């Protein structure tokens, strides 16, 4: 009888750094900046940089929302939402919708020029680099967040507006001239 080597695979145990170190590492990945909005009787907006495209067919996007955020329940309740991809000159808009001190409901949009999305009824931020209107397609557990997938209902690409980006805790801009630079 011959002995066979063990086929058991050793699964490494994760070593999770403290949240400060984790934020710093995650923040080293540049992201675009969006304001996700819902309409209805209690409109709400939230700055989100956890946003990305998922699929072209069907056209899908995702946004990650903390389970304890007001937007979490609002997205589930409304079932449709808007996404304004912020332009380079809209840092103050991003800061406003990220602030926990802003008023709630329709009042949080006062002082911000918006248009109402024809498909989703949510406020869309004027002069954004792009507007997307989506219906909630799926929701997945993502730890302390929920990963919401939205199916695209309409799109306005906004032209050649430079985009607002977030990197290492700071806002910056990225435009067509930056995209062609060699690394």
C-alpha cells in the first residue's frame, strides 16, 4: 500500500488591519464622485464614491450603501434612483451631500440646482458630468453595506465635463487631457 500526500488545503485566516489603516489602503484607489438620489414624498441624496459600471447588456451599475444610512431604506422603498456623476467644479456639492448636518427631505436640495429625472422622479444635480436614471435590479449583502445593482433607464452623458475624483481623502479633477498621459 502506498501513502498519498494529504490533499487538504490550508485556508489562511484573514488578518484585518485597524479601520484607519484599512481606509488609507482603500483610499489609494482613485474613484469618481457621484450623488445618488431618490425622489418620492421624502427625496434624499447621498454622496457616493462606491459606484461603478457592471454590465453593458443589460446596462447595469452598482452603488454600495451602508446599512445604517438613510439612503439604504430610501432605495429599497422607492425602487428607482438617480446618479449624478459630479463634474470637477462640484466639490462643494459632494461635501454637502456627504455631510450628516445637512437638512433632510426636500430641504437638503435647496441651494443646489437640480432637475427632476423623467424616468425615476429623483433630483439630478445640474451641470454634472453625467446623469443616469436606474431601477433597482438586485441587492446583495456586502457586510456593513448593501450592494445595489441598478438597471439603466436613461442616460445623459453631459459632454466633455472634467470629472471630480477622490483619492487619499482629497478631491481632484480628471479630464480628457489627463486620460492620455503616459504612466
